[in-house]
C-alpha cells in the first residue's frame, strides 16, 4: 500500500468518528452511502474499520468544500466500486465548472468596465422620452443600444429587464434601472453568454442596488473562487492518497 498503513489495525466507529469530529451515526451513514468501503464485522456483529476507512473518510471530508456533498459522495462511491475513471471524470467536471465561473466573473467585470467608460444619457434625455420625463420607450432604447425592439421584448420575457407600462398608452417605459440592466445584458450577450446564464448576474446587480455596490460583491466573488480552487487542490491530494492506498 502507498503509505504502508498498519495491517491488522481495527478501529471502532467511535474511533473513526472522534478522529474527525463526527458522530458514530454519521460514520455509519457514510458507509451505507458508499462513501466508505464496506466494513468487516466482528463475531459479535460490530463494525470493524481499518486505517483504510480513515483514509477514505479524510478524502471525503477534503472533497466536500470544493465539490459539494452530492459530487463528493459520487466520487467516493465510484472509487469504492472500482470505477476510478468515473471518479476522475467527476473531479474534472468540478474543475471545468470553476473555470467557467472564472470566465463568467471576467465577463461581468469587462461588462462593468464598458458601462462605466461609456455612460449613456438618462432615459429622460432620450428622443421620445415617456411622459413626465422619467423614462423612455422601447424604440428609443433599442436604437441607443443598436438592437431590435423584439430583442428587448425577449429579454423582458426572460426577466432580464422589467419595464413598467405607461398608464395612458400602455407602452413599455424603461427607467434608469431598466436601462442599466439592458446595457449589462447587451454586454454579456456580446460576450457569448446565454440568457439563462445572465439572469442570476442581473439579479445580483438588482440586489446590490446598482453597479457600484457590485464592486465589493465581485471582490467577494474572487475570494470565493480562490477558496474553491484551493479546496479542489486539497481534495485532490487526499483523493490521490486514498487511491494509492487502495492500489
């Protein structure tokens, strides 16, 4: 075995649990879920774990922060069933998702820079502004963005922009927040992002109250991605150790 684990060493469920800050029931649940390999039984029917089970538990707990419970469970189950290639595929998928998330973050930052460097006039100054000067209609907004009105209507159906209706005419009226959202969607669409990928980003902007408060959110986003990357590395190291012990 890779780390020359002691042979013949028997661990009780409580030994395994205490060593990792878990309950004995959690350890039993992990075995039943396939996260740990099946344990032998003593003549009295008690579970008899080994250092290999402790290695498996370390691997699972290390995988959790980067992969999440469901994927970490699937990885360990695949390894314990001898489907190592499937386990590695699942690991690759998590790394690919992290890469996609990094690309999305870069796209959002690029879109925000574009919006900040080329401010548009407020809706009240657009040709054809709505009555009261507190917004603009779909035609002028589409013209400013270089889009067809049908595109803005499609974005509205997807929940990406939420114009109100003029009480006199029933026409869509886009205020400052609507214009901001439309411009953000436009930038991300130009970056190749799908509407369903853009929707949660627009929701973040709305929750932040605009683009400026989103700067801190982006800083936090960077930190979370870095932490996830480190967690994936830590999980890979423990998974590799477990694979070596099983070899």
